[in-house]
């Protein structure tokens, strides 16, 4: 058993009372320690609190920081989505132009029968499709 | 009531109210911990730095540690930064001094005016870390001895005994 058990218990009880806001007379055996307890209570006890105006000001500052950060995040992601749709629309437009121009010459579909020019149209389609697929896959991995 | 860790997780997922709940829960404790080491006129500035640092690094909080442990690490880092900045401005050659000596160097009032607060802060900073921590848990965090025992995984008797030794160490240092 700790030889200081009596003092230990008295000091703990005295500290509890001081921190609860009381001002008890310390037992003679812990007078020196009691002075330290009272000094610590003045330094960092429950009555030591930041000013209410400061608390509110800092809270508002954190809200502003939070909004700034999250607005930036949302706008980054919206910008990314817009770029993606622009790419898809561009590719679709190129495909449409190819289809329309080859149909106007009346040879769309002849490609499957093996002419060099017709095969080129399908190769272009495949390349564009692969490009879009590749970009989508790459963006998915980045997220 | 949500645990600190649950609030931290929600804050990491973008819940602003969870972050503010953590702020409301900890602002007084953080301020008091800072007051244990920093002159009162700078305590609000350092408190502000702490919460801005928490905001910036919240995504790095990993849930295998207690939120309070992580937060108090940031508090200690910001206090050290505060003294580094002050030491740099007051005497560039003092950089090799120990942290405690540096604190006394930038707080000459501890000697000159025999100011109780500054003297106590200087002595407190020189205490072994486990003594500092038990005093902070009881005074600054407002935990009961029972709660401290639970948090530290020690018996109530061991915690009270450690507390007595910490108080007596301060008394010895003051030369009372």
C-alpha cells in the first residue's frame, strides 16, 4: 500500500471540491499542495474560458472556411463533368458528320463489303469509340 | 450523444454540423490546454491556429486513435510552433535551447515580476509529460479521477497517486 495514501485521498477530494467551485479549508497535511491546486484552478480550471465573442468569431470563420473549401470542391467536380460532356458531344458530332457525308454519296454501308474507303469509316468509328471509352476508364480510375 | 469519432467520421464525409459540434465540444478544453503553456494574451491566437489546423488536416485523422489524442497532438504542435516563432523573433541564437528554457526566455516576467501564472507555466512545461497530462485531464478537460482512470486504463488509486506526485513535483519546483 502507498505510504502516502492518506494524503493522496485528501488531495484528490480537495481538488474535486475546488473544481466544483467550492472554497474549502484544506486539511493541514496538504496545505502546500492545496496552494498549487488553487493556482492551477486559476490557470486552467473551469472558469478559464475563451471570450464568448471570440468563440463566435472563430466559429463563423470555420463556417466560412468550410463553405469555401466545399464550394471549390463542387465547382471542380462540375467543371470536370462539363468537360466530359463536351468531349462526348464533340465525338458524337464528328461521327454524325461522317455518317451524313458518306450517306449523301450513297455508299454508306458499302464499306462492309470491303472497299478501302468504307472500311476506313468503320475504323474511324471504332477509334473514336475506343478514345471515348479510354477517357471514361481513365477518369473513373482517377476518382 | 454521438462519440467524437462518429462526429469526426461524419465531418470527413462533408457534414459541417458534425465538425461544428466537435468545435463546440472542444474549444474550451483546447483553450485551457493552451493557457497552461502560453501567455494569456496569445491564447486566443493559438486556439484559432489549432482549429484551422484541425480543419485543414481532418481528412488525415485515422480512426485507430481517439479523436482527443489526435486533437491534443495538434495543440502541442501549435504551442511548439508559437514558441519557435517567438524564439526566432527574440533571439535567433536561442534556437538550440530546450523548449522549457526557450519558454522562460520569452517569458522573462516569470522571473522579473514573479508572476504566479508565468512561473506556474514555466514549471508546468518542465514537468514530465505524464505529470502534465494528468493535470490537464483533471483541470483543463474537466474529467473526474474515475474518468481519467478509464481513459488511461489504470486503477483509480494509481491515477490519484500519479496526480499527487505531479502536484508535489510542482510544489518542489516552486520551492514551497
